[in-house]
C-alpha cells in the first residue's frame, strides 16, 4: 500500500466521497484545459430499475463535475446502462457501440463506459474485452455506487477497467442521485430476485434479493417530498417479498402504508408484484388508502398451469383468475395490466389457448406481450421442444388481437368523469397540449400552460381515444 492509499477510507459511502473529491479535481483540471465543462450522456436500456440506476450514475457524474449533454455524439463521457432481459436488447447495444467507436477514432478524449445487466454475463464481458477494446470502463449492477472511483482510476491508467462483482449482500445508502423528473421518482425497495423463473436472466445478473431498511426508504421519500416530489414508485423485482429477511421483518403492505402516510406525498405506485404472493393485506391497504394508485401490474406470463409449472411461477391458471376476481371485487377502480410470454419451450396450441382464455377472463386494461427469448444460462434455454419462430409469431399476433379487443372494452370507462391528473410534460405531438397521468396510469392530454407541469389538476375526461383521453382542465 502506498502513502496515498493509507488515507483512502475503506467503508462506504465514505470511500466514494473521497473519490468524488479526487475525480472532481481531475475533471476540473481537464475542463480548464478545454475551456469548457466536460459533458456526459447516459443511454438507458430496459426497465425502471435501470432508469433509477441511471439517475444514481447521473448524480455521481454531476458531483464530479460533468454537465448533462443532450447529444450523444458531442458528449465527453458516454455511458450505456444495458439490459439483457431479451436477446434483441443485447444486439442493440453492440450496434450503437460501433458508432461510438467511429467517434472515438476522431476524438480520442471520448470516454465510454458500459454497465448494467448485460455486463453481469461472462460471455458478454469476454466479447467486450476482445472485440470492443476501445471501451474505457466496464462495471455491473452491484457496484454502480463506485463510479467516481472507476472514473478516477481510468484517468490514471491505460486500457479498459473492468470491475464486475458476481453478487453482493451490500446496499450502499446516500449515494448522490439526480432525478429525471422533479415531481416524481422511483424508490428502490428491494434489489435482486430469488424467484428463478426458468426463462429469466434477472436472478443471475441482479443477484440475491436484498431489502432496504424501511427507515432508509421513508427518509428518502421524505427528502424527495421536501424537494417537490408528488409521486413515488416503489421498485423491486417482486415487491411482495419485501422485508421478509430484514432483522425486524415487515410486510410490503406495512411499508406501502407507511410511505403513503408521508406528509405531503400525493401518490404512491409500485412495480412489480408477483401473483404467487400478493396478499389480502396488501389489497386491503390499497383499498383503504386513496394515495396508493389504482394500478396493479400483475405479470401473467402464461395462462397454462402446465407451462406456469415449467416456468417455475408457482401459481396456476385458476389461482391467477381467483386473484384477479378478488382484486376486481375489492378494488373496482383498479386498472390491471400484465406481461405475457409467447412461445415458451413446449407450449402447445392448447397451452396457448389457455393464455387467450385468461386474457379474455381477466380483461386486462393493457398487456406487454413478448416473444420468448432464449437466455443462455437459464434452465429454459436447454429445455426440449423449443418452439419454431413461425409458430410463435403467428400465436403472438393472435394474442395481440385479443389483448387489444379487451383493452378497448376497458378503456373509456371513465369518460365524462373529472379526475385528478399529475401533469408530466408538454405533449410531444401538439405543444398546445399537456400530458399527464390518472391514478390508474392512463394518459390524458388537455390544453394548458407548461407552468402546470408537476402539479395535480382536475381534468374532465371528454373523449376516449383507446389508450388515452382528451380532456379539459376544470
Ligand atoms: N423472453 C421473453 N420475455 C421475457 N421476460 C423475461 N424474460 C424473458 C425472456 N427470456 C419478460 C417477462 C417479464 C418482463 C419484464 O420481461 O414477461 O415479466
Ligand atoms: Fe425474472 Fe421471475 Fe424474478 Fe421477475 S420474478 S425478475 S420474471 S425471475
């Protein structure tokens, strides 16, 4: 250990505060030489979990002195926060890396980092190591909090820095972060997943499930509220299993109730519950608390009990439908959405018809439909009877037609009502309009000035356009 190392704290987050200082000295020097601040661009692939991680990366980057840049091609530091849930997510990243390489050839000072789920796959790391040598920093899902340290090291050393942890039992609190929206934010409650659905790569790339301490979660929400946040979304791969392994166990229902009671907070959402253990207690807490949004995303994956067993989902077709019934009875104003995979190994026409049957009976408000993608390392990848592409594609389009038919029945049910809308943005197509969201997650467009962004306003829902409403502010 050299003399300098003796002063580097070995506890977190103190160690990172040290490296934030050190890296910011380097960045300041560089900016002075360039005559302008250094800039960053983060491209996020994948889910809300990754989006929240990117906010933490942005927080660290801004603390060390980078400023945001809208254009990827002009930034001094580009980070791709990758996703590996389906194969096409991986392919997209490599396509874009080729483009970045061309820029780096002209502008040597460009720094490139790769992180996120794809980087937890050993085959992908090997590919980056051998075919994408121009990448400066590679890290995974468990050590994003270390970004300042990695930046500092990459300024000091030649070649690619690769720092991947296989798993972790650590949760590092108090790392800086910036929010994409001033008025809403994701809040991590659990990291990782222990469910091992047989098609899914998440347990391998996000590691074992860990819950944050409730007091840390409440503290973060209180801080957000003091800073103007109106809505939070509690994030976990399976929120229902929150808190079971804490020293003082607490249920997800108790947590969400405590969050909803934070003074000044207007709305709470959550993503994603697992149907196998969505409790009556949770349904009752939602029913009793209007601050909890009227939207439940309840991934079905398949409607066939046989396929659900092969997927290791641990519920049956009948069990799922009974849960839907209970939710619809106790929470009549809830919008129910889902995820469905078509073409899981061994799926027969009969199995597929069970999926169609559940979709018709559950009458989902909307559904994300996916074609099964083989993920190396998961049990399903080596199962017999992988389904040919043409069969899957044909089933996929049949499913889509039924999903749309059901969504059409459900949407428009609130036409004529006046309901609160959290205003999120100016409408992308028409700058005279604003876009916001109902408690049940449906989009509403209405005329108004952009000062209303971030506020909750009452809007009369005049017209239903399928997946959204046109309305007018009261
Ligand atoms: N192939 C297709 N879809 C998948 N999902 C997860 N893994 C796969 C896979 N290998 C879908 C599931 C999950 C959503 C986030 O992605 O439906 O709920
Ligand atoms: Fe994947 Fe299943 Fe965990 Fe969801 S619950 S992240 S589908 S393993």
